[in-house]
C-alpha cells in the first residue's frame, strides 16, 4: 500500500481496495487469534515442565482472553485520540516483546504474566483495523471489507493449533512464542513502512473527557445500541457452540476429537460463505437489510437444530452441525455489517466504537461459552445447546426489530 492511499471514503469507493492493504489488515487481525490458539496443544507439556496443575496452566488461555477483551476498550479510544498508526505500532511492539519474554519464562507465574501482557497488544490489529477500514471507506464498502478481512478470524483458529502442535513436537513450546513474536515484529515493520495515518484530520480528540463524551454519545444512539446488541447476542450462539459441542460430540455421542474437528470445519466454511455473500451484495442492498437476512438464516438454523435434536436425539453430530450451516452463514452475513454499522454511527469515534463492540462481543461470547459448559455437563442430549442458540438468536432478532428495522 503506498503512502498516497486516499482518506476520503468516497474516493476510495471508486476503485478496488489495494491488495497490499487487504493483506496487511488480515495479517494485523490474525495476530490475536493465532497467539491465542497456537499454545493450546502445548498445555499438557507445560503443566509437567512447571510442575503445576492443568487448571493453573489454563490461566495462560483464560487470562489471555480477559486481556484481549479489556484492551479493546482502551486501544480503540486511544487510536481516536493519538492516531491509528502510533497506537497500532505500540500494541504490536508490546505483543512482540511479551512473546519473547514468555519464551524465556522460568516459572508458570512468569509465563502467565507475559501471556497476559501479550494479549494487551494483540487485539490492536483487530480493533484498530476495523477503524482503519471505516476511515477509508463508506459504511457499505466498509462492511464488504470487514467481511473479507474477517475470514482470517476463521482460518487462523483452524490452522494455528496444528502449527503449534508441530512446533511443540519438534522444537518445544517455547518456539511457538518465537513465531508469534517474530510475526508481530514483521507486521510492525510493515505498518511503519507501508501504512499511512488514516484517522481523519479533523479528529484530534481531547483526552479522557473527549473519550468519555464520545462513549456517552455512542450509547445514546439507538442505532449504535442496535448494531452492538445484534453483534454480541447473535455471535454468542457461535461461542455457545464452542463451549458445548466438544463435550456433546466426544462424551455424549462417543465420537473422536478428530471427527469433531471435521464437523467443525463445516461450520467455519459456512461462516466464510456468509462473509463472501456480504462482500458481493452489501453495496447493493445496504447493511441494515443484510443484517436482517443474516438473522433470518440464523433463526432458521436455530429452529432446525431444536427440531433435529428433538426428533433424532441419538442420531449423531449431524443433528447439530447440519443446521449449523444456516446459522454460520447467517453469522458471516450479519457480523461484518453490524461492525460496519457500529463504527459508522460516529465516524470521528470509529476507534472507540470498534473497541466497545469488540469488548461486548467477546464478553458476551465468553459468558455463553462458560454457561454452556455447566449446562451440558449433566445433559444427555444436545437440547440445552439447541435451546440456548435459539434464545440468543431470538434476542438478537428482537434487538434488530426494536433498534434497526425501521431503517430498512
């Protein structure tokens, strides 16, 4: 991407997005999910190495998620105040330094500390990347771009555990951090060389008072509330699946983890189909109408899941994952449109809006996943999961009709 990339959304919409920009945004957005998932296969080895419990080692994942969620509340507003590029570079530098620190950890406490610090910067690529897209493009074009970039959020979690497992087997878990640290450093250099500042010139911010004022304005907007609620409630169905499906497939249905992985790839592929639909159609139909279409897919899938599980409770994973095709396509359609809508309510506060949206999406999703862990622990079928997915889908649809339907 050259330094003359236009800041005007109108001008940018008149020509294809530079390939270099798309690849850079994908690389930025991939740092967070890759660094989260790449360590998963190595957790048993770390428990032995540090002579501690798996529960303690699990803090390297749970606290990472916590840091990833909380940091979005601050990084977005900071990018409105100081500019996208300096906050992005600082965040990724923190991730790189923390990754190499984790590589040389000599205790589990030291590893957890560096791991949490790693997360504080890793979310910068995702949250600020969304703001950069809105800086450069109109809201419908931004939705298409976000849909394209979001595909990396599906591919990265699928591939990174495999890569992490291979690294742990042949080199040791420490080198997973070397890979993440090196990747963060390379992306940082790429940003320094190729990415201009995209924050509109008239947005200068005014410190904490400015940030709080913009946040109040956002929450006072019915449109912003609608986009955020649909995003958080709608995608919590996916997190509920993450929290429940492994137990349902492996424990209740007596299938292998490998088979679960194959079924889950169907879900990921369906999400990418939804992203593709958004990139091809949103500029024709508008983001609010596309959100409605996505929610219709999701509700159809949720109802089909209840029917399949109720009629065929012992039939196997297809009762969950075949209806999930429609739900995942729906997620892939409405998610980028919700994000684009949220960051377009007040373009001068796109970073703040992106941070709030990301935080609430992740917090709601984490709560759904944790709740499902308790609900399916004593279940004999997948019905608790089916009901929860239907409830959150209905809630997201309700939020759409209350806050956004009148705009179509």
